[in-house]
C-alpha cells in the first residue's frame, strides 16, 4: 500500500522565452551571464512572485534528476547541506554520494518523501518536473522567463499525457528583464 502524500511539490526554475532550461550541451551561460548592455523597461507589480530566498527557506526536501545533480556537483560548494536530497536515477549507484539518497522511480521517491514526513519538496530538473507533473505531484510552479530565444536545447515541458491548469498567484519583472510568475496547480 502506498503511503499517503503528505508534502507539497514545488517547482522553482528559469527558462528561455522559447521554453528551454539549458542549451543542448546543458550550458546555462545564457542565464548566468546575460548581456550587460540591454536596458529593460521598468515593470511593476503589486504581487511579486516568489524570490529564491523566500522559496528555498520553506524547502525541507529536494528531488532532482541525475543531470541536475551532476550540474550541482560542478558548483564551488554543495548548496543543500541542510536539506534532504533525493536523486532520481536508474543508473547512479545508491552509495555514490552520502549527501543524497537515490530513488529509482517517481513512485519510489514519492513514497520515501511521505514516509520521511516531507512538507515542502523542491522538484528540480526538466525530466523530473515533467515526471512529477505527469503523476500530479506538483502543487506550485514558480518560473522565471529569461529574455532570450535559444532556438533549441533542453525543454522544460513536454507531453504530460494530460492538461495541467494553473492559477496565477503573483508575478513581477526584474531589472534584468526576466519575468517571474508563481502559479498554483488547479485540481
């Protein structure tokens, strides 16, 4: 018998205007090093979307795919030292990294999160986000849209097998020209 889902699945991610989260080679240079010489108009909102610091402060568990995990390994330091991290992978060794737990399927990850008493789960990585959406395990999506058309790369969304309706909760534009929106999944 599957454990009852006790947690909220939450997404926080950036993508290009044409829907890509990375270039085909997994590069994020378009996001981490945008051109400095573009002046964007100031756009205001009375209900700004979640910012990273407020979002991550509520997160107690993370689920990411192997590709995202390998990207995080290139960072100067492990950014999730105070959180429980699951890596969704069919090939990563279960004892490859003591900082993470490896789950072989979305179902296994969901059951483990429920057994652990997770409350707010950060779901990260394009394929993992798609898989959790397909299983109806996402409750909130905060997305930042960068003012660039990549023309190809790793897509954020794909065929989910069903429609997912969203309710806009908040939005704003940043000085760098990114638009940010927080949505609740409507059931």
